[in-house]
C-alpha cells in the first residue's frame, strides 16, 4: 500500500474544499486534495452553475415568446422553439470550463489532486480507494469538506418519474406536467425555469408560504409572478404517494384533504443534509451540532487540527459560505490569525424577480432587540427599472433607530442578485444610513434605489 505524508489533507473538492486547497497551496503548504467525483462539487457540476445556466436560457426563451405574442413593444419575432439537448450542451460546456479551471488553479498552486474515495482512519490518517488501489495519507492538518446530499422523501423514493435536481438538470426532453415538491430555493428556481420553457408546473409546499427562509414582502412577489406564469401553487400541502402507474401524485392539502395531481415528472426538492456517511465520521467521533459537524469560529472541530467547512457544517448551505470558510481555514493552518465571523452571509434566490437578503429584515432586527428605521424604495419609481421593463420589486434598508447603523438590506427585482455585493460590503464596513445616502450611485441604475431607500429611512427621500 502506497503511503504519502503532507501538511494539509482536504477531503472533498467542492467550493469549500477546492478553495481551502488552493489557498493552502498558495501559502506554501504541502497539500493533497481527495475527490471521489468531479472537482467543483455540487456547486459547479449539478448545483449553482448549471441551474443558473438553465434559468438564463428559460428567460431568453420566455422573452422571445413574449415578443412572438406581440407583448414586446416594437419587436416581433416568429414563435420560438426549445431544443433542450442544445441548452444542456451549452450548460455542460460552462461546467467543463469551470471544473477544468479549478483543476488548473489547483495545479498552479502546487496541490496534489488524488482521485478516489477517502475515509478517515483517525485524526491524522486518511485511506483513499483509487482505481489503482489503496493509498494511505498521513497529514498534520485535516480539512473535512464532504458537502451535503439531497433529502429523499420516504413516500417518494427517487426513480422513474420521481427525480432530484441533478436529474432535472440533465433532462433531454421537457416534461408536459411537472409537479415540484418543495417550494424552497431549488423548487422555485427550477420550477420557474421549466414554467418559462412552457411546462405545466405545480408547486407543492408543506408550509404556509413559499421560500419560508425569506420574509413575505420578498417571497410574495415571487408567488405573484408564478401565478402570472400559470404555475399552480399548493401551500400547506404534502406529497403522499405516486400512483402505481407513476402518472399521478397524491397530495394531502390543508386538513388532510387529498388531491390527485397528474404528472409525468415529480421533482423532489425538500432540502439537503450534511453528508455524514462514507468518509469515516464514526472513526473520528466528532462532536455534532444537530445533524451537522460542530465547529467553532475558526472552523475547528472537537478534534485537534481537524477542521470542517461548507455544507457538512450545516446551514446556511451556500457555496459562498463554503468558499469563505475554506479560505479562512487555509490561512489559520498557515499560522495567520483569522476567524470566520462575517457580519452577514448574503442570501440570493434566482427566481423571477430575483430576491436578495443580507443581514436582518425589520422583524428579525426587532426580534433581536433593536428599534429600527426602515426605508423602502419601489422600483416602479426607478428610471433604469422602467427601461428594463421590469418595475416589479423594491429595495429596503433596515437600520438601528438610535444610531442609523445599517442592520440589513433586502431587494427584489430583475438581476437584483448583483446587489448582494453592495449590501454585504455595507454591512461588513459598518455603514450607517448617512454613508449609503451620501454615496454617489450612478445614473441610470437600479442601484440608485439603494441610495433612495437609505434617504427614505432618514426622512429625506428625493425621487418619491
Ligand atoms: P459540495 O459541493 O457538496 O462538495 C463536496 C465534495 O466532496 C463533492 O465533490 C463530493 O464528491 C466530495 N466527497 C464527499 N465524500 C467524499 C469522500 N469520502 N472522498 C472524496 N470526496 C468526497 N449555493 C449557492 O450559494 N448559490 C446557488 O445558486 C446554489 N444553487 C444550488 C442549486 C442546486 C440545484 C443545488 C443542489 C445546490 C445549490 N447551492 C447553491 C448549494 C451549493 O451547491 C452548496 O452549498 C455547495 O456546493 C457546498 O459546497 P461544499 O464544498 O461544502 O460541498
Ligand atoms: P430548501 O430548504 O430551500 O426548501 C425546501 C422546501 O421544501 C421548504 O420550503 C420546505 O418547507 C419544503 N418541504 C419540506 N418537506 C416537504 C414535503 N414533504 N412536502 C412539501 N414540501 C416540503 O431546500 P432545497 O430547495 O432543496 O435546496 C437545498 C439547499 O440548497 C438550500 O437550502 C440552499 O442552502 C441551497 N441552494 C441555494 C440556492 C441559492 O443560493 N440561490 C439555490 C439552490 C439551492
């Protein structure tokens, strides 16, 4: 059996693991990254990137269809058609470019990538099963980044018409009737995209509102747009079982009232959970935080020199959190004083309209003991939004009443996900309402809404 020693062993090559490995390599640490599938993890291969590619093409198709229906002033085109395999080939090309790029960056940083399944034997040793046999790696520091896995419903096991997001992102034909079980991030992002491609979509959500992670002012705009797109939304409803023939999904609505929904595909998106099996968690016996690995502010687990990052450490399961943790951990291992204590982790949902939330909503701020000032500026009054023919949405700023410190920023609108950077920067820099209001925002941009929302909170709104 081959035996290698290194300074840092990273288990898992998703956004958390590959960033940790690149940074460790850049800092001159002898680093080995073990990945059992493709570099880039869920995010690059079957998550963030492919889903956004599909959403973009669905938007393109939907704009063309609107033009064909005579609903775009001054533009007319013939009715468009969808070539789904063509869309998927384009999407796969982006994935290949990005995952290839990650391989190149790891190489450039001097990281050794080992293709195989790793299993921790103890806090210093990992056994890797490769196609050429077993390799034992001894490491001074371990970074665990094995990610998460899709939650399967017992009543609706994956197979046949019941699919996960991974299969939905690789379909070669569009379903006629798609039922999406779970009205959270994935269900709404992909459900909206399929609806725009012309699929008859029904969304079944167990709670009383869509996107329960977001406040209702944001999620209600998404619900309204889904209605306009002809998507049926069933709230307080749970999936019960698929018919024997596999073409009807039985659901139980409020008070258990049963309903049968015809479907040729049922996409189950009821959440993800930390991946706790298959890599030796039981051998390490790490302390847990519920169903995720417990970490401190330096991403240290309960075992000395064993760190954990990304989805395996629980919510929020977001790629940018995993990457930020990976960066911090590599620097800590290299001896720098770092911790993972962000002022806020931006949350963005790529629905229509897109929604973004950074920091506290007004209700969350109040629940945390703050008295607040709120400024909300509608995109209806924003010139750029008018020229984009996309005035559904708003920008909201929440600040402390006593000293105007910004506690949270939210927005809904077209391409508004890009606001997450400005929002996160404002919170991280400790901006006050005056800072935001006095910053010159270029005209004409939707970003002027940020400045206007801050001005409104200060009682000196200009354009409303
Ligand atoms: P992962 O990406 O899960 O990577 C873990 C890696 O570890 C995998 O490559 C796996 O093969 C490897 N591994 C596991 N066990 C072993 C082992 N024993 N040996 C070797 N290798 C192993 N997040 C966002 O921020 N924005 C989005 O828009 C977004 N969209 C998403 C869309 C979809 C459809 C899905 C499913 C997820 C989306 N996410 C999004 C979530 C995001 O993908 C995850 O938060 C992110 O990938 C987590 O990164 P990670 O490094 O912790 O784990
Ligand atoms: P989610 O937690 O966002 O949503 C799951 C939804 O399913 C919830 O609304 C929940 O109430 C509902 N649900 C649970 N059980 C149900 C049942 N039996 N019947 C009907 N509804 C049920 O989970 P997801 O959409 O699977 O996404 C997983 C994770 O991936 C997200 O939490 C997020 O961390 C990440 N993600 C992020 C983005 C982004 O950042 N834009 C996009 C996609 C995924």
